[in-house]
């Protein structure tokens, strides 16, 4: 969900997400992250495009409408859980 959250705010790319997850205490390798991104793309939650950034090709991921829907549903379920646990 963390990846879809960030993709809902702006287009994301792998190294940026590795750094972001690290700031939250998660040590995730590219060999773990990229298959997740590819899977989210294959499921239709993200769509990718390539951009040349300072002479390097970077793959950006954008959330799709399907991704927005699943993220919205997940947020609602998470909120329900939080509400139940915090009572």
C-alpha cells in the first residue's frame, strides 16, 4: 500500500521508493522492490513510462484508476481496523 500511496501523490521511481522506505525503517533491496512494482503494473494498478533524466533512463510509475480504487478500498479497511483496535 505504501507504494500506491506515494504513486497517488506523484509519479514514483524505484530508487526514490527504496530511499523512502528506508526512511521508515525498511531495508528493501532493488531485487525485492522491482518485482513488486512490476507485479503492480501487471495487475493494472500502475502504468510505467521511461524518461531521460540527466542522460540516464529512469522508469516512472503512475497510479491508474484501478490502482486508485484498490488504494481507496484498502484505506477504508485500514481505517476500520484502526477504529476497532483503538476503541
